[in-house]
C-alpha cells in the first residue's frame, strides 16, 4: 500500500527535458518536482525595481542578469531552483536555460516561500563555489538581508534604511528605491 503513495522520481535529465515544454515552471530537488506558484504584484514590482538598479552594473562588469525564468543548478543538493534574480559573470556559464556559476542570487520573500528561501535554498546555494552573495528581500517591510561569502566563511547583514552594498557587482543602492 505504501508504494501507491510514492511519487515517481525523475533524473535531472528527465526533469530538464520535461521543463523545456512545461506550461508551468517546476523546481527539482533530488528527484522530486515541485510546481511554482505565481507571485504578487508587490513581489513583481520589487523584482523589476532591483533589475533596473542592477542591470547597468551587471553590464559594466560583463555579467548577465536574469529574472525568474532561468534555473540555477545546485550540484551538491541535486537541485534546480528558479530564483527571482540571478547574476552570472562567468563567460563559460553559457547554457541558455541553466546557470551553474552564479555570482549573486536574490529572492523576494513571500509567505509561501520564506521558510524554503531561508533554510533549504540558503544551505544549498552556499555550496555553489562561485556564489558571492545571497540576498533576501522582504515584501511587507523595508528589509534587505545579505548573506555574503568572505575569506572567513559567510557573514550576514540586514539593512532596513540607508543603502545596500553588493560586492558581487561592486555597487550600492538605497533601500527606499525598492519600496517606492
């Protein structure tokens, strides 16, 4: 009877093949596939504002910035996630659908994803050697959290007013710019 409840597990190649033609985006974690839910208008505005702020800096550094529709592969977790924003600066990281060497990943928090973003994704993303910063942005209050890789490990910074510095793009922006 327990076998009747078991979900079929997919290989990464099977997942990637299915995802190319899927009408709904799915994330993949160690053989299991999870449908992605839509986001709020507030969530979308914050993502668009941050894209507008970071795109010139990404271009200046020769990096590519994308939002929502490109997967990040986390080899150590056998996972593929769709972050809200990902910045890739390695020219060899050229798969059109998957980023394997992100420098910066941003998630805008929502009630349905906050726990996953703070725990599962944060732990998984930290295993990516190229990742310099993982940023969490609150929707309902001005709060930006930066998890930054340093020579001594990872440090955490929370900013509610003033400016946010992102070393991955050598730039800063005002917190207020995200919440207008």
